[in-house]
């Protein structure tokens, strides 16, 4: 019956406690639970939330939601001075005067316990503190509304929750609703009783129903998935309302540029989908005229134009020169290892798009990178075809003017043992003559404005039409007739009000009726069956 070498006909305590079985109801299960990794990061109740070391002079920083963070006094004060009075946990403003000194009850061995029930604190305890006195208790010891250590009454909003690992109902109140209620009381103190009654009325439901948010133009048919993610993951905040996933406006624009319109004559109109830029240098005032392939590498061209508009290329040094191969620039630091994109992060390559340009001639403009999808701001101009760079660097333009300047750049001397030009040649400015992305944004904005105006006009027409259907008494025209009509189905041709000889209700008579007339007359025959 037993495990191992035991011949007993029952399971012994040692066997049940984990010698062979590892049952969760035993001490072995508790020990295994202690050894297991915590489900979430939690600061120990006797340690500072900043240094994660046991504290000697504990203070508390109260949060707006009624909770609090415990810090060591000698650690939090230098932090506040160094970081501009910012809470290291919540990143909210925190003044040194807002810190509350805490008083923990300790045994002679140094173990922290509840001063009322003398129960020791653990990682599973619901620990609270009183803001007015600073005494720390278990949540079950403050139900009377009085601090039994200091013999002082306190309110529920004076309770600060320091630890609530199991999500029990909090013993503290959030600070924001309290402030809102106090401000409401202060504002209503100078008003009459009638105005108070009107102000305290809850908002009407129809007003809330009318305030329906407009659907964004870039809303997708998909959901963000946050409600499902919060249900299955503990790292996502609970979400109870579904929300639509929004397409990135720039990505939609890039897709439109990468997929040119089809139709008669539209394929030939390539010039309107390309950008034209003039890069002016300090080499005798010469300039390079560039044509950017916005339909072949839209994101790369958009990044170049945005950096040029922001002046990131101004005073940039041509830091690398390989005669017979290429010349490179675009690094604001001039070292060849810097430069960021207009988004602040590296972006993807576009040499795998349909009809992507290649390094097939002299004067090709391509992005410099440090590997796949590491494009930033640096670019280079080729002196000859470089097919070995295809599928490695994104080509986004070509030289259409300034061949003599390119020849002069190639003829520059190079410092011995390096690839840096001996003479410092810089970009003085970048002039943009045509930006198709800006034109696209303006065109799309005009479309959205016209659509919004059309919707508003339709809504106004519907309101006016609804007003025309109402009479002076606020009743819809034809509604009184429709009320007496009979619905479809069996008996729809039967009108109950047409039987004038057998009315449903006899109107009361104002004249007195004699006794003889009031007597019922004897009916002769079968009556009138017209109502059937």
C-alpha cells in the first residue's frame, strides 16, 4: 500500500509530506512554493523600494490610488535631489515634505509584527499604514476606525496600503476621487439647496448615448487584441473594452506610393511621384541635383526628405572617399558611425520591393548601413556601377545634374592610410524642389475634409426632414392614423371602429334618462352580423 519499502496498509505522514509524493497540502508543497520563482516582481515588505535593502529609517510615499511605497530615508532624499523630486517607482512628482515617517513594531529578534495581534508580517500579509500617525498594522487590525497604539481616530482615506499581494479588497481610498468630492463640496457650499439638488443629479443617459466618438479614417477592421491579452497574460493591464487597430498613416502612404495607379496614361506620370533635390556643397559652390525614386523606395525617400527639412544634413562632412567606387556623407557627427533616421530608430531595407532600383550606373544614390535593416541618415554616391551591392543597400535615387561636381569630388586627394578626404568638403544646404509626400498629405486631407462636410450636410438634412414631419403639437404627421391601423396577418382588413351599430363604449349622456327609456327592450331576430 505504501511507497518505497514500507509494507503498511496506509500512507504514512512522511510519505504524504513529500518523501516520495510532493503533495501540495503538505509542508513539502509549501517549501516547494517558497523555492519557486515569484509570479511577479514584488519588493519585500521590510526592504526599501529604491535600494531593495532592509531599511532602518522607513518613510512612505503615498500614491494617488491609495497605495504607498516604502523607502529608506537616507536613500530617497539624495535620489530626490538628483532627479528633480521624482518618485523612482511611479515617476510622479514627490516632494521631501510629502514623505510620511513609518513606525514598525519589532520583536527583540528584530522580526516585524502587528502591534495589535502580534502576528508576524510575511510576503502574504495585507499590510497598511495610518497616514496621520505613521503606525503600521495588518489590515484586519484597523476595522474599528481607531489607531489603538496612538489612541487616535482616523478616516478611511488616511489608510495607505503598503502590501496587498493577493488582491484583497483595499482598506484605503484613492486620493483623486476624494479630492474631487472635497472640491465639489467646497463649490456647493455657497449655493442654495435647490442648486445643490440640481448639481448632484447624475448625468442623463441620452446625453451619454449621443456622445459617440467618431471613427478615425485610418481604423482597420481588426481589433487590438488587448482584452484577450489581458485575460491570458498577467503582464497586461486589464482591458474590458474592445478597440480598433489603427493603421499607421505613413505606412498607408508608403503603400500607395509603392503601388502606382493603373489606367490609361497614369503609368507614364512618373515625375509627379518623384522628388527633386539640390545638394549644395562648399566645393566652389557646386551642387548635386538628385532625383529620388519615391515609388521604388518610399520610406527611404521620406526619411531623406524629412531629415533635409529638419536641417540634419546641413554642414555634414563627406567623411569617406574611395576613388573609383563611391563617396559617403550624411553623418552629422562627421565620424562615420553616427546619424539617426527621422524616427530615431533604424528602419527596414527596401531593395526587395517590386521594381527596386539597382546599382547599375554612375551617380546612384543609396543608403549606407551596418547590416540588414540598419538604415539611418548616411548615404553614398557611386562613381561606377556596383552590382555587388544589390540586395545589400537600398537605392533611392540618382544624379541628374552636377556631373562636374561629382568628378571634382572623385578627384579629391585622400589622407594616406585612410579613406577620409584630405580637404574637408561639406554640405552647406539641401534645397527641395518637389516633395510628392507633402502633396499627397494635402490631397488626402482635402478628401477627408470634403467627406466630413458631406456627412455633416447629410446629418443636417436628416434633422430638417425630421422636423418637417412634426406638427405643431410635437406629434409625427400620420402617427395618429397609424395608431388605429391593424397589423398584418389574419384580420388585417378588419376595422373595429367601423361597427357604428355596436360601439365598443357608449359615451355617457349628460341629460337624465327616464325609467321607461332605461328599461331594456326585447330584441327580436338574430341581430346584426356586420361586424363579423
